[in-house]
């Protein structure tokens, strides 16, 4: 197949030179690009008459994509029958053929990119090198690899223009780079002026010898080339890791459960050996479980491969391929019908993953029966092989369409089934060496080597970076016996910030049993406690809240409009979960809004004070685990809050200056006197003045009109019967308070240099009274409220009370 003169003239040194002149990720240069055909029509003619393969790939890419003027990137492909079948976990009868264009039965309905491209007034074809691994806005100095050809037609029109055509991205792959070890793979990628050109070809059979060999090479490279005190939590002991209580011996025929004490019995390494820890989604009930009844049988032999869930079979295969004899799987290594064993093992869950030689994360498997080692049918996309000219002879690359939903590890970390499971959050954080299995390829992480993929992509935005570094050095409890305290308030603040970010991410995930909310992060909390203890004292764990930073811990709010409390009667197991003031009380996403008050500064004397607290631990040996009850006694400033009986939908009809703040009620409120819920879908709960020591709030949903020209500001006399209490929690630091008060006397907004919105908000809780036979000061949290700084002087007159929060 002959290439046209324009494609032949598009040499790699020329493309690299153009990129060096003007490269910015996410942007297309206005002048430094390769001038291809003068119009899209000429491109079509070349593909049709001269049969140029690369021109044909570009035309086919436009032909087989649906046009959407509102999407800034190339659309996702149509899902083929084979791919849909594979996603469902069903056998694929035949592989999808690799052809230069998508089969006609996958052609999208409606206008295609090609249809719209033909209508463009200016459609000259512009081509430039792009890089997937760098963030939008990055310059050439951040680029290690050029793995894309960007194709633009003329000057791109504005978003929403009916003729807007987004840039087409074609991925550059080096043929024949699958099934080799990682160091050889890296060396096989061509280089031009210090830049790698093209990524490796992906072997979509995850059980292939090549993928197993790649996984082994990652592990061996880490063991032999990296500082093992960084990549292994047991390197300093000079022996293999201490095994969990029970593991599966995969070298045995048939595999069986063994007790750690029986491994290398009578030797210095008794109970120690390399092992793999599996992290996976149960996806519902599992029939093959370790119980008190199956213990004896499973100690002799596990059920046959046909009976075992696919995830377990595949995890055993990976473990053997790595040359490791032992595998830990939660459902087969924890006695599932023993509360005592479950509590004992859950306390050391962090150590199970931190000590593992490798942690195996089944990212794309939604259930135990789905399997890990899939062979994904290769998507049929326009492609061709191009011998690009270079100074040292031709460099052969496969050029093919790549879509915005192409798999990468960052995408898996955000949307894969395993990323939605609550228990797996701390498993990911604790793991030192990690082997990730996606749907299309495998990935690797170790602390010194960073992230790797079988595509050989450089580290960057295609990988997640959320290992909470300020706590990482304290993950591994084995290495803390000789720790000494180093007073460092800045480090304490970084540790706490990492903790709150972790909880915000954790709150996005699901748990089968809501009462596992604390157990599923108990190992993480335990290690945070150890980390804090190295730098400070006074940090007790109070049902998810740290006593030394309790104000910030109390000030979580719904990420959306509400975060409904889950009451004990609604729990699947009927057990108590958490007090109303803990983030664990809800299954909805939450976020911590309170400004960070530096621990080196004196807090405002008006800030909430912790008088005492108490909890009833379900497991007396685990202060970070589930609780059967919890409360705290606090002393602080309070005032009254009422909610308007009338809620507004429409245009603003009040003076914006009347607004004093915003409120979030955890539970969606009812229309008083009815079972109907107030429609708060698109609304805000605005706080107004309600009179002396009282505030009024009302829900307001934007709209075109209120239906009346009359002023509809909230009527303080028309409120719900339910009265709430505002409890002021945080005003910030003492010096800031004085300075801001002085600034307010001189300037309504303060000096420009002094203005900081986070320091000028008054953070409060909304409380509701709970009748109690023994005392009248018992309250539960029902919401979160922020007042603007202009209310600061009113706080001085609020009533000081001591309250018990439950």
C-alpha cells in the first residue's frame, strides 16, 4: 500500500521539531503543526483514489463517530455485540476481526463527524504530536513520550456551534511490543531527540504468558533494583513477611487452607513467607466460604476449580505465575460465622495488605464469579501501520483511533467496580506493591518505582496519586516500636488533612452492611493515630472524630443537598452505627468545609470546647472499630433557628444584603403537617435575620418567576413549629478574630491583602432537642450552617450552654 506524498513527508523529526516550538497539552498550536491536505474534501479524494492508508484511517474515524457539538472530545465508540457479551461475563464465540474500519452495523445513527466536516468552510487538515500522560496546560518540558497524533480541521469553532468538530486523536503504538519483560519493553520504544515515540501494544489476554511475564518482571525489578526499606514493609527484618493467621497454599495439589504457624514450623522463619493478598468485590453472597463447619474440609482441600468462584481461581493462577505459594482471600481466610474471628482479623486488616509481597487488586471485576483474567475482544477501529521516516531509518508505528473512554488506571481508580467498594479503600492505601488488573490490561505500583502499565506509559495523569503521603510512613505497624516523638505541628496538620480527604473519598463508596462504616477503615484510623502520636498528644478517636481536632471533625456537610442519617431500625443487621455528629451516620457523600485553624495559633475563646466524651465499643480490643453508643459533651455559644413554613421557587424578590448565610439539613425536610417532602432538588437553604438571637432559613429554588410581584422575603411569624438550635463551632484563631473585627470597623470588606473568605465564615451545627428523662440538654445534629462574617458581633451575645450531643 502506497502512502500519499503528504503522509510520506510527515517525518517524526519534523513532527518533534514542530512540537518543540509550541507544545501545550490540551491546546493545538495556531501555526506550528504539520500542514496536511488543504481541505477535508481533498483528504477524502486521496483516500478514495490514491488508497493512502493513513488518509483512509482519518476518513474512517470521522465516518464512524457520531457528531455532538456540545462534547469537547471525540465521542466513545458504539458498543459491539462481542464487547457487550464480554462485559456481561458470557463466553465470546469468536474474536472481533481487525479491519481498517468499523463494521457497518456499528455505524452511528444521525449526523457523523464526516457529515459535519464536509460542511466546514475552512477544513485544512492539521496534524501535531500530542501526549496522553501530561495534564492540560503542561508544556514541552513535562513530556516524556509522544503517543498521539492530533488531527484538527481548520480553526476549531466554539463549543455549541452546530459545525464544531473536536480534534481527532490517533494513538501511536509500537508493533510487536507485547509479551516481553518491562526493561526490554522500555528499550524497544523508539526515541527521537530524547522523547519516546509511541506506546507499547496491549495484550488483551490477561492470562497470557506475556502478561504473567510482565507481572513477574515488575516484581523482580522492584526486589532487585529498589531500596527494599521503601518498597517492602518487612525488609528491615531480613526475613519474608509474617503471614496472616490463615492463607491458601496454592502450591498444594489441590490447594488448601493452612495456618501460618504450620508454615516453616520449627525453623527461624516459622509463620513467615511471601504471599499475595487479594482485594476484590464480593458482588453478593459467595457460596464457598470458610466457616466453622468447612474448616476441617478446607484444611485438606478446597472445592474443585469448577466450584470455586472465578475470582479465586484467577487469583490462584496469578499467585502461581508470580512464583509465590500463598494467597490470602478474605472469605476463605476469615471464619465467616465467627464474630470473634472476624473482629480479631478486622483489627489487623491493614497489616495483611501492608505486609503482603504483592496485593492483587481486581479492579474491573464486579463480583466474585466474574473473573479477573479476561480476554477482552479487541475493538475494531480504523488503523494502519505507517513506516515513519526518521534520521536513522524508518520507524514503524501502528496508528489507530483512540477514544475518550480508553482504559487507564486513573479511570479505573475513579469508576471501576472495586473503586466503589468501601472495604477496598484502606486496602489500596495500605498495600505497598500492587498489581492491578483492569479490563484491558494490567498495571503496577511500588513506592520507589511508581506506576507502570503494559503500554509503558510514563507516570502522569493516567495514573492515580492519592496514597496520602503524610501518613504512608506510618502504615506499617511493625516498624513503630522504636519510634520517638517529634513535635511538629505542620506535620500533624498534613496528617489530619490527609485523613479528611481519605474520609471524603471513602464516603463515596458503598458497603453491603452500613454498620461496617467504622470497621472498614479501622486499620487506617489506627495508623493515623500512630502517625499523630509521633508528633503530638491528645488525639483520641471518638467515633470517627479526633479529640484534638474535634471541631473540624464535626463540621462535615452534604456534598449535595442532603446526607440522610441512617437510623438503627433501617440497618440490615439492626445494629447501631454512629452518633448523629459523626460522618459515619450517613451513606451519602460528604465533605469537610471548615477552614483549617493552624495548631500553632491560639483558637478563639468563643470556639466550641470539648468537655467530655464517651463510647461503648462493640469490640473492647478495638477503639477504632464499631460502637454501640457514643456521645460528647460540649460547651459553646448557641442561638435559635427557625425554618420558614413557606418555601420559594422563582426569581429573587428580596435584597441580597438580607442574606446572612447558608444551611444544609442532613435529612430532606417534610412540608409541615404532611408526609410530603420539600422539593430541594435545585435549591439553596438561605439564612435570614429572624429577630433577636434568632435566625430564619428558607429553601429557595431558582426559577423564572414567583408568580407574584409582591415581596416574598421570609415572614418570621410564619415558621414551622419545630425549633432548632444553632451551635457555633468555629470562629478561627484568636488573632485573626481581633484583626478582622478591627478591619470591619474601618472597612466593610477589610483590606484587600487581609481578605480571605475561609477565615471570615462562622461555622455552626444545627441541632434538634432530644427528650431525655434525666436531663434537658440532649441534642442531635440535624444539619450544618455557615454564617457570613458580618454576623460576627452577634455571636458575642449568644447564650453559652453545655450540651450533650448524641
